[in-house]
C-alpha cells in the first residue's frame, strides 16, 4: 500500500511539473512574439502590402514574401498583450484579418439559431436565460476549408495546444440588449469531460466593429474599475475590436480548474457584436 501511494504521488508530481514547464514555455513563446524585433511587429498605421495569396505582411520584411507559414500565422501582425496573470489572459491584437472576420460572419449568417448552454446531465444544448444571443457551430467538413485550417493552426500555435484538442468553432451574434452572464468555460460535471477531457483554454475572436458595450468581462481579474455595457464594475473587461482575440485559460498551473477564469459577455448597447469561440481540451476531441 505504501509503495502504491509513493508511485501515485510520484506520478502526480511529474504531471504537475510537466504542466508548469509547459505553461512557462508557452509564456516564453508569447513573450518572444511580443518583444522580439525579429518578428517585425509594425507600428499601428504602418504601410502594408498585399501578397498574391490575399494575406498581408508589413512593409520591409521581404524575407517573408514566400513564407506560407508566416502568412498563415500572421507574423508581423499579431501583437500579444498579457493583461492578467491570474487568471491568465492575453489579448492578441490583429489576430484575424478583416477578410477572415467577414468570411466567418458570412459562413454563419444563414445558419444562426437561438444560442444554448450545455446541459450537465445530457451534454446537449438547452436554452437558458443566462445567454441571449444567436449562433452556430462550423461543421467538421468545414474545418478542411483553407481559411478555417489557417485560423485553427494559428489558434493552435498561439495557445500551444494541438489542433485536434479543439472543439468546433462557434460563431455568435449579440444584438442590442443581448448578453451572456458570467460563467466558467470548464465543466462541473463528469459527463462532458468524457469527450476530450476538461476544457483547458478558450480563444475568443471578435468579428465586428462599431459596437457599443458587449465587452468580455472578467470579474476576478484585477481590482480596478471597468466598463461592462451600461455599468461600471470591478474587474477587467476587453472591448470587442474586429480582428482582435482574447486567449484565456480555464485551468491553472496545478492542473485544476481555475475559478478566477469566470467571465461574461456584457450587454450590447448599440450595434451588433459578432464573435467566434474555440474551446480547447486536455486531449483530442473525438
């Protein structure tokens, strides 16, 4: 019995250290992208040129002219900004191109339905008063579309989570007075973790501009004041800006779900807020 306990504790220690090392490597990767001039981050408003593929690269980095990987990852455009360490939140400025945002909206528009939340007993979507929006999920075959493949690869690289661990992208539209009350993305039941394990992180991408309100609100991040729809509240919020994304983790470095990752979608005051969400799991989603 004593030997068995030692083995169990030994394995838990290895797993914990592995997660910590993985998280540190991930943060080092993000930091390298954020600080290294070798990636050629442009000043906002700098001149850009169009490549034949339709992707944009900043002027002055001709050595990437034929680099397909650089174009897919939007190197030189994506600007990471760490805004909170607990919970871990990174804003990725210019994560999507304007064309990619418009493409996702056009793909989703004909198939929008009233949004649901996941039922903890059946795993199926059910309507709820905590979430007032409309949305849809991309199909499995749509993941093979070149533009979707590029977005999913970019999500994988910046989150350092394998593509196969990701759920299908969900596109959402919030109209005036619509919202999503604060909630956790991780599961509190055993049913939903059977398929791919627990949710580890979320990539939330903004697809529209000219929205008043509609901020993504983290009540447990920071202790300052921020705007949330028509209110001023305690915590931290991110304004929806077309092309930007928010990457945040639902799991802490200890391998447990992080209660501080609670977040919500603030009430839209005017305009339409479009977003796309990618949830990522511990294992491949089958």
